[in-house]
């Protein structure tokens, strides 16, 4: 719709609104990453923020939005003379998930270069977003190299382009906002750290608040212009407060005591690096300016920690998100209460109402014609930086299963299946994950970009050239010259240069890496139920899940026990969802190995229809025993062998993780691997190197030869 939804009409989401407003006050905070389930107003709030930003003074005709009072001396459209300019509204530029690197940073204008012989630079989205907002929806689905370029530009405030003979540097200072649904996959911790703040959002569970959300949304859709008019006064009030806070920001004092609190907090939560300290300092300063103060207080530091630290303390995707607020208060309580300090430079005309108390705030919104939101402070009150924000208590993503008491009867011994379809035993926790060997799908694919198997990709090393299919992206100069050379006499070349036509253009073909669908088929039968053994098996699968996360794979989980197999997790990009299912996995019953393999065949068939270019890697975790045919009937071992050969015949790449233990081994997992046409590795051989195996598992006294096989 042409009329955006008003920012002040967003119901609840106090932390989200506060984080966005703090970045509007101080873009040096570094942007915000909004994480949450679908349908939680993430995109709505971000798009609505643009209307609250002040007008931007620009040099007329400058494609890079230079400020007329201080133009960029390196501007490609410059040099500009210092003077007056024209005002325009602040922009919000959206970066699509499928954008190319050329579209993001800009590139040589190929057509002008060939037709006119000039090196003309075509600006990208980073230039368009300068002095505005750059919004990346589903940032976790953006290719890694694009995220690297994007966040480097955000950190340096400039974009550097060195390609096709073009060397350009231009300013790129923008408010970076990314939204993502964690169920679709996580960002790497290194990239998470580059976002200044993060906010976890979720739909309200309060019926009254949900009713108000629906009421306002329906009212907006019925008449967007009239709805926006009802909220115009509140929008203007917040806009004025943003301008006032920007003006006050340079006068805010960040004292030594506040800096000590920030340093103690970051050290107490064992945050790596110094970026967290810097972001917390900038956020606390912006909070003070937003509150109309010129001194940073303890509550500013506390709120800054809640926004700046949660995503920086996660070491891997299986760590629970959030921050322990009790521990945070314990750290901050070591410092004395704020001493009353005279405000050295009070704002003579404070913008908006007092941020203490429970009155209507400037971004809380007033009545929208449908009546105020019933009994909900968050939806009609401005984000209050002086009080803890209402947010769900952070908790672990999965509940740990209770450990058995010492002396409890052991589970069935390895290699012994229960005589009947017994109910599953209590789930056991997984062992610590470790770095695994590298497994890949043979051949050359063309699936989604990732880090596992070889593939034809838009980025990587150049291996050849071809005619462009659609718009030309990467020119292969040598191949283009070779294609044009034989036709120069026929084209009447006069010796002044090479005559190149559109048919001569060749595009570089590149080889990189793709992400695969890693489908785990895990044996949860009684033969796997020994507590120590199943813990090691879960640790191995958890390690493979972590490897899949790092290599940008999709994952799925099938378990089999009793008489049938179950799709525990349909293919997804969220490896932490798979880890949660794995943690709760019970064991017991007989071993329907054939049912597990046939279930994998069916899942891969359906996934092939949905995503034809993504190639699968099947990981079967079992000891190879087959003691149940389930509903299929017949010899369990013969059925398992036939099912494995069926997968092999269809070209499915497979790996068998042999979980058999003890001195006497039957070698059934190796036979299964032969039927699948893939390798078999033991739990010890799964580790990437011998040293890691010795460190992680002190029980391994002598490393096997498989330990010495590096990825």
C-alpha cells in the first residue's frame, strides 16, 4: 500500500520500537537485528520508521546523497561546492534476498563501456541507502559474501568498489536493519556480532492485545489514509522527539563510572572482543538523549546490555538466546546507586511527555477511532528507557531431561533388542559436540550457495565462459575478445579499436560451493538404548548438525524404532530445531531399519519436487541391526538391503555412522554402507582429527588411523 502503517500504531513490541528509535537517534549504534516468528510486525515496524526520520539535505543531482554543508570529497559525482541544497525525505532501501553483489555495491556500466569507451560507474543499493535506512528482510537467507560486504560497509561508513577496471569509493552511512525468522536458519556468530542491537519478538498471548492488533489492522486496510491521519499527531510528536534527541546527543556525558559498569557487564558475560563495549556505550548514550538527559545512568547501561549483548554471547546455534537478567542485576548492583548530579545542560524545551510515569508516550499512539487498546500499557505508552522493558523471560530452547539416580538399573545392553514393542525409555542428554570430518556430495551441482559440495555458482573461481542467459552479470573479457576477433574484417574494423557486438559477450562461469539437504536417519531402537552409548550417538549427530549449520545446509531428521519410522523434523534450515528434537528423542523397541530407509526415500522424493537443485546427503546413524520388518513383512535384513540398494540406484549420496561397540562386532553397518554405495565411519572416526578426539574423549587411549584423515 502507498500509505505506510504508522509507527505509533504498532501494538506492543516495546523493545523493537525502542531499538529502532535509538538507531534513529544515533546511527552509530550500528543497526538492529529483529528475530522472531512470522506475523509479528517486524517488517511493518521497520517500514514505518522511515516516516519518523528528519528530512535530508542533499546536493542536487548527486546520486550519492552528499550533504551540501559537508560534501564527500571522494564522491564519484563530485567535487561539490559547499552551499545550500535541496531537502528530500529519508529513504528506506530494501535489499532483496536474491540480489547480486553488483546490485549491492554497484559496478561498471558494461553497455556504456563497450558502446562509448568510458568507464561509467553504476551506483548500487549502498549508494541509494546513504543517510537513510537499508532494510534486509530474511537476512539469514542472504548469501554470506553479500552479508560480509553489507556489514563491512556499515562498519566503515563507506563502500569500496574495485572491479572491471573501476576503482570507486563513496560514503555509505545508513541505518542497517535486518529481520529474520530463526526457524529458517541462523546467522553465523561472526555476522551476528556486526549488528549493533538485537531484539527477540513474539506474538502476544494476551487476548485483549491480540484483539487490538486485529482491530487496528482491519481499520488500516479499510482506509489507509484516514487511519494514518488519526495517528498523524502522534507521529509528529515522535518525529520531534527524535530531532531533539539528535540535537542533545553530542552533549551527553558518558562518565567513568558508566564505562566501568559497561566493561564489567561485558566481562561478566564473557563476550568476545570489544565491539560489545563500544555498542553498549553508544546505546546507553542514545538512551540518555532519548530520555532528555545529558548524563548516562545505571538504568541506561542495563537497558543497553539487554539490547546489545544477547546475540553476542551465543557461541553456537544451540545456545539458548537471551540474557540472564538476574546475573545482569548482580553485576550492576556492585556499583553504588546513582548519585544525584546536576544536569549540566538541561534541555530548555523537553520534547514529548516525561518518560517516567504511565502517561501516554510520543510513540505509544493515541486513539485510532476504534477506541484505545484495552488494559495494555505497552501499546499506548512510549518505550520507557528508565524501566525494564516488558519481554518474555529468556529460557533454554529445550528442557534438559532428568538424569537417573546413581545405581539405577541400566538400559538394555548394546546389541540386545527388547522382545516386544516396549514404550520408549527416557531421553538421555547428548555428549558435547566436536568438529567432524568433511562429507560432500560427489559431482558438480547448481543448488543454493553454501559451503559443502562443489557447484556452479555466481561467486567463486572462474572456470570458463558461456553465452549469457538473460542479463549479463560477470563479463569474461578474454572470452568476449576471442568471440569478437574472427569477425573484425566483416564488420569493417578501421584499426581504431575492437568492434564488439552483443552476440560476442561472454559471461564467466564460476565454481564455488553449495549447501545440501542433509537428511539424518537415526536408529532409536533398543539396541541403541545403552545410556552411555546413546549419549555418544546424540553427541555425534549434534556435531554433524553443527557442521551442517556452518555449511549452510538444510537438515531433516527421521527416527525409527518399534515397528515404524517417523519424520521427526521435515527438511528445514533451522538446525537448532533439529537439535531440540534430537535431545528429546526416546529409545526402545525393535529395529525397523528398512522402514527408516524407505521413509528417507519418500522424504527425498518429495523434497526433490520442492527444490530440484538442492542435492541430498543421507546420514544413517545405526549399528546396522535389522530385527523388525514392520508392516512390510518378510526378512528384516533382506528388506533393509533392498531399501539401501534402491537409494543407491537413484544416486543418493550416503554416509553410514557405525554405532556398534564392544570387542565383538558383526560389521552390519559396513554391509549397509556397501548397499548404499557410501562410506562407513565409526563414532571415533567421525572426528576431524586425532588431537580433537583425544581432547574431547579421554577414554580413547590410542587414536585409530581414521583419526588422522583430515577433512
